[in-house]
C-alpha cells in the first residue's frame, strides 16, 4: 500500500467512526442547524406548491454514478426522497429531470419510495422522472420545455451541472419561478451565484438532506464535515509553516 | 427483498472499496468483474432512459399537451436515426450528417445563447446586489481585461503580476470549494455504504 492510499484509508476509517458517533449523538439530541436562506426558501416553496396546485421541478444534473460526480447526485436523491414524501398529496407531483440514464432510474425509484412512505403510492407516475438529454446542452434544451409548459412554481437544481445550467436559470427567471440551485461544478456555481436569489456555495449542496428533515445521519454528516474541515485547516497551516521553515515534503 | 437489495449493494460497495486499498488478487479480480457488470448495466440503463424519453413525449402527444408537436418531431427523428444507425452503422454518411448538420450547429447555437444569457445574468447581479462582493467582482473583471487585452505599449511585467495575483486568489478559492465538496462526497458515499441512504428504493 502506497503512502497516499494509507492516508486515504486512515481518513476513511476516521470519517466512518466520526459519522457513527455523531449519528448516535444526534439520535439522542437533535441539534440546531445554522440558517441557510436557500433551504428556508425550499421548504417554503414545497408547502406553497402543494397548497397552490403548482409544480416543483427538481433537476439532479448529469452526475454519472460511476464517477466521483455521483456524490452530488446521491445528495440530490436524498433530498428528493423527502420532497417526494411531502408533495405526494399534491395534485401536481414534482417533475424530476436528469441527464444520466442510471440517475433517471434511481430518481424514479426514490420518488416511488417517498410516495410509498407517505402511503400514496397509487399517485406515483413513472413519467415524473425524466431523462431529458444525454449531452449537457441536450439536457438543458430538454429541460427548458418543462420550465415553460408545466406550471412550475419553483426549480430546485441540485447535482452535477455545468455552465449550460444558465439556460435553465434564465428560463426560471422568465417564468417568475423561484430558483434554489447548488452544484459541485465550479462553473455552475458561478452561474448560480449570478442567477439564483439565494445561491448555495460549495459543500452547502450536501446539507440538502439535513435541511429537508432526512434524519440524524444527515445532521451528523454536517458535524463530521465541520470536524474534518478544521483538521484540513490545521494540516494546511502546519504544511505552510514547514514550507516557510524550509522542511519541504 | 428490500433487506436483500440493501445487503447486496453494501457488499458490492465494500468489495470495490477494499479492492482499491488492498491489492489482493481475489479482491482485485472481483472488483474488475463487478465494474464490468456495472458498465453493462449502465449501457442497458441508457436504453431504458431513451424508452422513458419516448414514453414522456408519447404521453404528451396522446394528451395533446402544449408543445406536443415538438414531441412528434423528436420521436420521429429518434426512430429514424435509430433505424439508420442500426442498419448502416455509426460511421455511415447519414449518421455523420446527423451529427455535423444537426447536433453540432444546434449545440453551437445554444452555446452562443448561453454567452448572452450569462452576460445578462451578470448585469442583473450587479443591479440586484450592490455590496462589497460586487465591487470585488468588478475590480477583478477590469484588472483581468486590462491584463489580457492587446495594448499599444509594452506592459508585460504588470500584466503578469495582475494575472498572478488574481490567479492566486481564484485558485485558493476554487481549492477551498473543492475540498468542501470532496468532504461532502465522502460522507454521502459513506451513508450509502452504511445503508442509511438507499437510493435504490430500499427505504
């Protein structure tokens, strides 16, 4: 085993142990999450969509599950599970779009799980989970018609998207629909920062589950992220100090 | 069934992970076989996804929903391209024409629209948010433009310094964001591995 692999395994084990410990702690005492405006807006929009008979559009992006980009897609699916459960009583169920075929199948399965958990499985439609295109622009073009024709009151874009998401955010703006957007892609984050009312930056994407009430493990993940972030900061500072003192790695 | 699905998914995830860290021949062979299976299943998923795309548009056409005429064009084009592709192969002139005369120009046009859209979004951002970030954004944009645009006099040392300075901050910021995303991805993966999140319909 090489040194980077050894360090990687160590990080993995420490993270796993921390996650288990924080999950057990969070199950006993649920903590308070810091306020993120975008998630406040999301929870509000979910309630409004059910009351007003409008639709939510949830975009999970193009994150291929066989690559590292799949992480953001999985975070989006965890959020979708909660939203599907909460909107299952709506006349107009949310439309879920994705640009990857495997992700589309998982989005249908996840939505169905949400409906089943709410005891409304008969209301589930497979066509609510849609593959709108396999290339970035094909995906954006396929999604534009949903923004225009399907009485969408809010767009939730969470996943691996690129700069082409600018076309979707523009369509949302034209329809006066709310926009909650987060991506693991830096280009998309820049687009969202310019377009979304309350942009989500960086790892805030992975907090979607915790802020939609997905459970103790999601809240624990945020705690572990905080701990790991401090470890990274300390390691960077030590590395910088060693470099300044002439002890190169 | 749900327990079996979860156990199966977790076991495969663990084998792949252990195969990455421990180069034991049996684990590595299992890892390769499972990855090959995943690729085959992924390819089948594309066919299922295309069937889903056709189903959505057929439903639109059947219910005569708004924009269903575009659905007719999409379904006909898809069937035509599929038949030609299967009959003559992807290297045939017709398939090349479909790429060169349809897909490339359409995507190029969308890219051009995107450029305009992003400029418009930037202007809107400057009008809506007038804070320190906006000032910083404007300063960096002006400095970068000044550095990269052709000038009648030689000013390369200052240009290089501007590019170095802005690059230093942007690289630092980007790395910070990517480290945060990596930590989030790690924890999301662990939740799936522990069976807490089951995107395969287990909970």
